[in-house]
C-alpha cells in the first residue's frame, strides 16, 4: 500500500473532530446521569434510615403532626410527624399558584395578543428583573412589608401561610408568565384568522380559541411555577413563622418542609434520629419534584395528542 492509499484511508480532520465531539458529549451525559443517580441514592439512603434504622412508622410520619425528633413523646416514642410541614407546603404552593396564574395569563395575553410590540417592550424588562432578584430580598421585603401589613389587617403575628403565599406569588409570577407567553405564541396564526373570519370578536377569539388551544402549555407553566414554589426555602422561612404545627388559618405561624430543613439541619448530628428525620423530609421533597415532572410530561403528551 503506497503513501497515497494510506492518506486516503486515514480519517479526515472533520471525522476526528466529530469523534471527539461524540466522546465529549457521551462523557458529559454520563457524568450528569451518574451525578443525578448519586444524589437520588444519597437522599434515599439517608431518608429511609428513619424507617429502617430508627424504626419509625411511615404511617405515623405522614399522618401525625407532632414534630420533636430529639425527645420522646407521651407514648414513649420519638415525635416524628411531618403532616404539619406537608400541609403547610401544599397550602402555600397552591395559594401562590392561585394568586399568580390569573396575573400571569393576563400579562401574557396583553403581551402577545393585545399589544405585542408595545407590551413586550414595556413588560419584558420587568419580568426579567423579577427573575433576577435573589430569594433573600423577597423574604426581607416580605418580613418588613407583608408581615406587618397582615398583622395590622388580620391581627396575630402576621406570619403564616398567607404571607408565604404572597411572597411566592411574586417569585413564581415570572416563571408562569414566560412559559404562558411561549404557549400563546405557539398557537398557529390561522386559528386567529379563522375565528375572526367567522365573525368572532377579538376577545371571543382570545378566550374561546387561543387560550383553549394553549391550555396544555398554560397548565405546564402553572405546574412549573408550583414546583418552584414547593421547593423555595429561604424566602418562605423568613415569613412563615417556623412553627411545626398544622396551620389553623392563613395567618397562623407554621412551617414548610423546606423551612424546617434550612432551620434545623445545622443543629443535628449526622446519623442521629433528628438528622435522619430531616433527610426524610428531603426525600418527600424529592418525591414531590418527581411528581411535578411526571405531571409536566403527562400534560405535554396530552397537548401533543390534541
């Protein structure tokens, strides 16, 4: 074989570059997968230790509201009931989504249908600014503005589910708004033209055609916003009250899963029941994240079928 034939059979520079790119991509994807599995495994091992090593009943953990893992209760067993934090987490998340969704849809409709150019020019910087504000700033504003206002209006301490929901409402509003805007923009233009050609007014077209066509995307946006609200820790901790009791009303102090984790994790010793119980709370948070992701997938598939 002469030199010309060897050069012809030798991989070109483009082929070598393509192989290197594939290997780099494979290594990065493998690293991400290993990292994800490791995090899930680490949380699962420590979270399940409460039930396997410390012999706490899963039913008691999920249905009882007494939380004091470091001491024995009246029945001679540690008090490891997470119901109060679970209820508070869902209450804050649902209330924040309930507040944010109408505002997000209204802003998205204005930016895409009523005043596309002017609306985007006016509101897009505001949305981007809300995204960039740190959580601690939201929490501090809630602490010095929202909590005193609620205390004046409703009495009590001002801390509670309502204060946390108002703070989270502002925090998840940009997420829901941005994803809703993308959903409305994906509605085909001939939907609008056909509706107007049939004699529908502009509002009828928006309400009965565009919003209904974009409904799966809007629902996905709401679920994404709820996922962020459910996992928010610092801002909620500053206004929720941090009392591990089931909330009796919207302005009674309580505690969410995340606020309990951030406030107590540094005060426990690794391997003890108080520490394992906190890891169990983290495991509940992880499972809820998985559920939110599954909901997003299911809603996405429903939209594709339509």
